[in-house]
C-alpha cells in the first residue's frame, strides 16, 4: 500500500510549472539560509562567546557585591542594636532602631556602589 507521492514515472517532469518554480525558490532559499547561518556562526561566535561570558561574570560579581553590601549593613546594624540593648537593658528598642538604620545604611551603600548617587549630586 504505497502512497501516491504526486510524481509519475518521470519524477519531477510531471509537476506543473508553478510547483517547479516554487520548488526552485524553496531550494534557493534553503541554500541562502544555510550560507547565512554558516557566516553568522563563523564570524560572531568566537568573539561573542568570550565577551558574553565576561559580561555575565562581571554582572554576577556586581550582583554579589551589591547583595553583600545590603546584608552587611543589616547585620552590622542588628549587631550594634543588640549590643546597646544588652548594655542599656532596653530590649527590643535598640535592636529595632539600629536594624532599621543598618538597612538604610545598606541601601545607601548599594546605591553608591551602583553609581546612581553620583548622577544626583551633579556629576555632569
């Protein structure tokens, strides 16, 4: 039970002129696409791959630095507040106040590290 492929005994000669023209255009398009893909991979992959890895590593390093700045501010503020509470017996007020101050200091450090603070101070 073979299916009819639309071709007669003579193969491609039984097709209509429109089908032959469409098939030829499809073949030309396929050839041009494969040439374009070959050029695109050859020219941009070696340089783009190394730059992409470096950019990702740099972005990841900046992200770790910014997050550690924020966490460090909160931890130091909480530690100072806990110390004041232990010294002055004002439990939880010193902890809460210095925790919030540590958070603010962490956010200020993140903004300064990211460079957004320089634009506001009249860097131009």
